C-alpha cells in the first residue's frame, strides 16, 4: 500500500528533488468512515451466521470437523481480526487521507499515525490473501471427500491444489514491503513515483487474474464429479449451481480491480477506502460461498441421521412377520437365502431379521443389502429405497438406485 505524503518543496532534500514526485493534491476519501466501519462489521455478522450454520449441521451429522471445516473456520478468525484491526486503525487512515487532501491540518503525531496505518494495512493485506487461499483449500478438500470414489479425480485435484498455493505465494511475494516499512523519505518520494504506481497496478491485475483462474479451476471439480452421476437432470443442474457459487467471488475480484482503477486519485494511486472496502467484501463472501456450497449435503445428511425407515405394514403386523421369520430360521439356515450385491453398496452386509435391534447407522447399511427368501408361500416385508431417500455417508456422492424385495411362489 503506497501513501502520498504532502510536503513542501523545501522539506525535501535537494538530492531527492529531481525524483518524479506528484505535485497535484489527492482527492478526499471516497467512502465515509461510518459506512466503512459499518460495512466491515455487517459483513462479519453475515459470515458468522453462515459459519455457525455450517458447524451446527456438522455437529448434527458427523459430530466431527474435517479439514475443509478447519480451513474456513481459520479464515473466519482472520476476518474477525481484520475487522478489529480496522476498528483500531481506520481513524488513522482517514486522518492521513484527509491531511493529504488538505481537509485537516498536519499535526505533530502525523508520522506516528501514518506508521500505525501502514502497519494495519500490511497485516490486513496478508490476512486478505490468506483468507483467499483458505477459501480455495476449503473447497478443494470438500470436493475431495465428495469425490473420493470417482475415477481419476486425483489427477485433476492435485495440480489445482498446487496452483492455488502458488497463487498465494505470488500474491505475498509481490508486495512492496519497502513502501510499508521503509523510511519516510522512501515512502513519500520513491513510492509515489510513476514507476511505483505502475508496479502497484500491475501487481493488482496479476493477483486478480491468478485468483480468478484458480477459482475457475476449482469450480470445474464438481462438474467432473457430477457429469457421469446417474441422477435427474433437475437435481444435477441444482448441484451444479450450488457448487458453482465461487462465480460470485470471481466477479467480486474482477470488480475490485476495475473499481480501484476507476477511483484512483489524481496522483495515480488507488483510493485506500475503496481498495479495502472491496477486499473486505471479497473476504466475507468467501466464507459465505464456502458454507453455502456445503449446506445442501450437510442438511441432507442431518435429515437422514434423524429419520428412520418408513415401512408400509403397521408395527404389530411387522412384529408378527418378524417373529415368523425368526422362528423358521432359528433352527437351521435356509439354503435358498442369498444376498444381492449392488455396485453402490456401502458398509457391511446386513441381517434383515435383526434390523429392529440395530442402531441408526446399521439401518443405513442394511437398507443397501437386500436379500431374497424363496418358496415361503407368503408375502414378506418389502424393502424400498426411493429417489428421495439417500442412505450414504455424509457428503458422499454416489449413484442413486431403486430396488424392491419380493418373493415368488
């Protein structure tokens, strides 16, 4: 972050006077102080609602946190710290910008407040790029668990992971640290030259391009997962839309660079208020998008974990059938009984005569292991898995099938 420090010509040493130095007075801050602070905490409140919903759903389903949850939770903590830092340092930023615009007098604490503003800018900038990469890692590891059984998925996942980490290293590496921690002479003269301004513009454009490209590659992963899944096209399109919410962050990243360029000051430097406004918007939207992409499968799993299979016979009728079957198989095993293997089978083989005593987790395993009992001469209870009942591991994308269990006389 570069800062234009307005000084008189006789305050600049003679050796530095020939250096390119902007003489036009910068414009005042584009965003009022109250709006800037209110927007920061409003965005944090929205992100808090989404992260709380995600963790609650996770507690209701798997009762554990995965890597994608940890990544986005860490990003949420960084968002909180960034908002707190701006609450502490935003007044210094507005004081410096107003002093440069000639709206307030330069006081004796000008240099100290400028140093404080530059320190906050540096920390928040590092946190901003860290939040972006944590958002990418959260999506990557979420899709990896969802596509753990997909063929050749790892061949696409690993290169995208490496590229996303490289975009973070480039963004951190092209920060001009001399203009943040250098001497006052360096900040006020060299960092406001035309070459320094051009370097700032190039780094903003490059970082934006790498960020958008990495988000686009990550967005391709759920398309690869869902393309060959045999489900209704309406549901497939809905999942495509949910998993493609990163388009929002891509659009914000592009708008950030475009608006910062359109609102730059007369000396060619960006308006700090617009720059950090857009950065804060993209930061909390990363958390919202990451949580929204996981909500559908999280709450579907929550519904499954709290519901038991529905049987068409009444409870008493089912008990009589169960007792009859158990008495016939208690003395000897029926040689005609066999299991039907299925390609989407998850878990161990089940025993239909012990289903009533199994746990909720066993119900899910049993429902995917049907069996046929032949030549009993009477109908038996039917096991049916409909299109709206998906018994699977949380966040697991599998093939949906329908089957029924009957007997023949």
